[in-house]
């Protein structure tokens, strides 16, 4: 982090020069697996029916997210929430 040596503070805010910079702390990692299955069935030379099954977060894994507005270094508690719903959609598309 760059700071002004005359004043001893950062140009990005009123922070002391020896304080850690931005984005030095990271929350827990997150992952999800998205899958899509497609089946094409040809009816004629120009007409095709496509059946689609799409799954978002297929394993229904809940990820932990940190509430950035509630984080404060004065407290030893960090507030967060779990989010991770499985979403499945089935569709059909006619291509001509």
C-alpha cells in the first residue's frame, strides 16, 4: 500500500502507514457444481426438439458468506450466513 511520507497516512483513506492494505483478509472458500444435460431429437430434416435438464449447485452444498457491513476489527465476532439452494430446471426447445 502506498502512503504519503510527509503525512504518514495513506492516500486512500485516513489509515496509518503501518496498517494492512485492502483485501488482506478473505472469507472461507466457496464452491458449487453446475450441470447441464441436453438431448436432441430430430423430427425432420429442418425440425429438432431439444430436451434440457439444467442443475445449478447440483450437490446442494451450502456456502458460508460474510456480511461485509457487519465486520469490525473491534469485535472478535464476524457475522455471516449460509446460502446454497439446489436449482433444477427442465425445458424443451424446438429448433427449426
